C-alpha cells in the first residue's frame, strides 16, 4: 500500500533542502487549465521538487493563480516578464533551476500523479542516466500521428554516439515535455539555451543540442504526461493558418541546427542524417501548397543543399522519393489552374473506374456472396 504524505509540514520540509527536480513552466493566459496543471505537479507521490513558473505577460488571471499557489506551497516560485515568448521564459527558469533533473510542463497539460516517483526510480537505478524519455496520453480529439509519436517502447541506449538517439528514437523530437533531463546537459561543457528569436520549433533546436550530449538514455513505455490536444490544436491551427510563417521557421530551424552541429564538430559524421531529416521536414511542410509557392520553397531547399554541397546519395532511401519530388517541383511550371484541371481529370478517371467495377460480373458475384452488413456502400462511394 502506498501512503502519501498530504501534510503541509512534509511540503515545507522538501522546500528547505535542494530539490532533485526542477519543474519548468512558462505561463501565458492559461487560467482555465492552470490549477489542474499545478495540482498534478504539487500532489505528486514524489515531493522533492521545485516548480519554477514564469508568467509571460498574461492578460487573464494566470498570474493571480500562480501567486495564490506560491502562498499555499513554498515549492512554487513565480517570476514575471513582459510578453517575450516561451523561449525567454524557459531560459529564465533554467537560469534559476537548482535541481539535478529538469522537467518541462506546459501550463495547459497535466501529469500522472506518480510520474516523478517513476522517473526518479528509473534515474537512480544508474547515476549516469542523462535523459529519460516517456510517453503521453492525448486529452481531447485523437490524432493517429500524435498517438503514434506519444507511444514509447522500452529501450536502453548506453554509451551513445551523438546522433543515435536524436535520429533513432521517434520520441526524441519534437515534444520537450516527454523528456526528464539531467540539468548538466544544459550547462556543460558550454551553456546552451533556447533560441529566443524563434517561437515555433525552438524546442527542437535545443533538443538537437542537448540530446547529443547524453551518453546514456532510457526510454520507458509508461505514459506519464497528459497532452491537452484540443487546446494545443488551437495553437497548431494558428500556425497552419500562418503557413508561410511556419515554413520560414522550418528553414530557420534547419539552418540553426546545421550551423550548431558544424560548430560542435558533429556535422561531418552526421550530415546524411541531418539532411535526411531536413528533406522530410520541408517536404511535409510544403507538399500541399499551391504550385507557385511549392516551387518557390522547393527551389530554396535544393539551393540550401547545394550551398552545403550535399550529395543526393547521402539522403536515406526512405526520403529519396521526396527529394525527387522536391526537384520536380522546383522546375515545374504548372499554374494553379493546371493543377485544378489535372485534379478534375483524376477524379473523373477514378469515378469511371468505380462505375466499371460496379458493373462487372466479379463485383456482382462478390456482392451476392457477401453478407449485407459487410458489403461496400456503393452510394457512399
């Protein structure tokens, strides 16, 4: 039986000693979910934590809630700043952090109540675990991509090469809150922090910096985090509506990551993995754009690769087809009207094929021998 100490005395005792975990939470207009998020942290079955909250100029009652919680529980530390974005807020919190491990929590999400107990137990099995990666549940409307990305499988990476986890582990990027990180990865040998001039993808740039520093990484299959899809989806929809801004950010992310890996002396050994990732990132960002824009950004991507003298054969086989499409797009002279006409022809062709299939003897025989509940609804087709 697990006995949980609910007394204030227990919480105050933890606040008097150095915390093992520093929980970092940037807060901006999160009053609807903030209390649930804080409660899930402060009521953990493991209590030797500090919660560093940086209010990023909220216009609602978020700061009032934070001040209220800091009075209730002295493990909560509150800082304020004008609206400068999550990167500035997280950097400020990292500078204040005292814990041996860092955990990032978004102010509209929440944790399983035994999350830190499990993570500390894993971390203390071996003092050299630099990073523990875990899974998450989706709260709200599900999405196959996110469900797959947030479902982890138990693995141990020991004596890692710099690229093995950042490229080989699906949960390594881009979700910062799936990581339980030893703080020294941010401090040694040189201090690394979030890029403060980027507000989309800044977490992925930092992951390309601290993950290669991790020598021993554990991936566990427990889902310890609850990601509020509905609320975050509104932010994602905002970026989808500002698609050009998103594309520009993705090019900036690629350039920063490549430059950082050159600076760190890793580029020569991993340029194949880096540019395979870059091709994948840009392809899926621009593949549904109108032809004129698609051509523009395909040209930019190919020129970026040529500037770095990237050989096509370095791109992994599973991205070769996408690289080929990017090259075709850069020389395409199809207009939007051409694309629409091609789409109409394709729809007409598929409609004709369906009609011919329905008329065929094979289809009619199949329909006769198939139970009604398993039959294809021809009208819906």
